C-alpha cells in the first residue's frame, strides 16, 4: 500500500507540473499569477487561458497496480 501511495503522490506532482508548464508557456507567467489575475479558469477538466482552451485533463487515479491520468496539450496541436 505504501508503494501505491507514493506512486500516486508522484503522479499528482507530475500532473500538476504538466498543467503549470502548459499554462506558463501560453500565458508567460505562473499558473498562480494567472489564476489571481483571473486569466486562467479550470472547469470540468478543461483549462482555459484568456478564454481559449489550452489543455484537457483528468486527474490521477489508481487503476489496478498502476496510476493513470490524462493530459492533452491542445497548444501543441495548434503548432502542427
């Protein structure tokens, strides 16, 4: 159980880092600053910066012996 708990915590940190990186790359400032200035909004797994969706996320969850989560960077798709 201890290993699963640590795996889950690590996954949560990675998940949060992915969101922060995507928002910071799009916004040019930290996620916290974007939230404070009301330029970043999160609703039902959708992350918006200035009204434009930048990523879709589903938080980490345990699935058997694995931890799974979904992170889709929509800004990367715009560049292709």
